[in-house]
């Protein structure tokens, strides 16, 4: 993942702070994709890539409030 600009970190921190259900939805989406990964027979690379991207975005969303507080 490319390093986000300060304004992006702050924006995501505000979203997660004001709308925690967004983070819950993101986590559930990531878990759903991870559960489907073992059964991805036709194109496992697509599922793996989706899981990787969702993992990075979810991790960033979880860390955004702490990162924004430090800045």
C-alpha cells in the first residue's frame, strides 16, 4: 500500500471515529473473503489479492485514529 497523505489519515480517522459501523463492515467483508479463500479453485490469485488488499485497508482503518492523534 502506498503511504497515504496526512489528510487521508485524518479523514479515515474521522470516518472510523464517527461511524464505527463502517469499520465493522470492513472487518466482516475481510473475514468473508478469507473464509472463501480455501474454496477458490478457478482463480485463487484473484481471491488472494482481494484478501491482501482488504487486509491492508482494514489494518489502516484500525490504526488511523491512533496515527491521526500522533500527527
